[in-house]
């Protein structure tokens, strides 16, 4: 499994991949946000007509598991590229959001 410290390395790989193909001109925040939405929708499509029980077992079917992993990779790739273009540290953004949510949604007292 990839470690969190690999995140910058993966972002560099994505940037190098896009640069080698001259795709940087298309990697605007708007285009990347749109691509992220499309890829998220493709992930949703896999689960669209499954029952809750079927969706919980989706990874037990090798073909479905492969599709899920591919769509997760696509979503993450576009999210990382989006963060790179806008100079957002995704792990810091997530940590800060969790902090805010802990204050917004305190643990109920019994």
C-alpha cells in the first residue's frame, strides 16, 4: 500500500505524465473540477442499481472490484491534479475540515 508520504511523489508523476503529453493547457481548475465530477459519476454508476447488500459485496467480484479501483484511481488522480493547480495541500485541507466538523458536530453526551 502506498504511504501518505508518497502523495507528493504521485502528484509529481501525474504532472510529469500530463506535461509529457502537453495536457497542461487543459488542466485548468474548471476542467479538472469537471473531470473530477465525471469520474465520480462513473464510480456512482457501478453502484447505481445494486442493493445495499450487493454494494457491500462489490469487491468480492473481481471484474467489479477492478472497475471500482480504476474509478477510485481516476477520482484521486483528478483531485490531486486539481490540488496541484490551485496549490492546495489535500491532507492539510482534510485535517482542517475534520477539525471544523469536530466542533460543528460534537459527540453527543449520554
